[in-house]
């Protein structure tokens, strides 16, 4: 396999991966959001039912508690997994890769010099490297910052002299 074909195959593979991952995180984000909306609405409706039927208020209150707990769990999962941030991040990378793929298909042919093919390969590496850096900074970095903030909350503030 020549370098040009290897590059085009790599770009096509990364386009496919980032498209699939972004769609997966989009679906997860929407499912979690809709489930929280539904459970929150259900909790409010149940509270109304408890007022309407005071003889069943104790049983309805238990159901409200369970529904509210479920909503809290789903919100926590969403906060930990960050599907909305991942979806947007992966979609931006997907579009950058699509642009590169379109340009490479237009410019590169069998007669392209190796230097030109390498230029596109390095651009692919730049896109993937920038994506990784952004993921580390924005998504993983937030978790580390929050953990550090939580750990630092127990320490006394430094004295100002």
C-alpha cells in the first residue's frame, strides 16, 4: 500500500470513528436529559396527586422519593460521563476530519509527490493531537480541577501577613 492510500484510509477510519462516537454521545445525552425531564414532571404530578388524595399520601410520597432519587442518579451519571461535552468535541473533530478528507481527495492523486502526502499526514496528526489535548484540558481537566478543589476545601486558607 502506498503512502497516499494509507493516508486516505486513515482519514476515512478516523472520520468513521468520530462520527460513531459523536452519535453515541448525542444519543446518551438526549436520553439522559429526556429521562430527567420525565422523572421531574412525574414527581410534580405525584405531588399533586398526594394533595388530591390525602388518604394515599404516604404511598405516593414513597413513590415521589423513588422518582426523585432516580432523577438524581441520572443527573449524576450525566455529570460524570459528560455526554454533551463529548458529543460537541467529537463532532468538531469529525467536521475537521471531513474537511481534511475532502481536501485530500481533491488535491492528492497517484502522481502526488511524497512531500505533499506527508503534509496531509501531518495535518491529520495535528487534528488528532489537538483533539486529544482539548479532551484532556476540557473534559478530563474539569474532573481533576473539581477533585483538587474538593480536596483543598478541607485545608485552612493561608494567613495573610
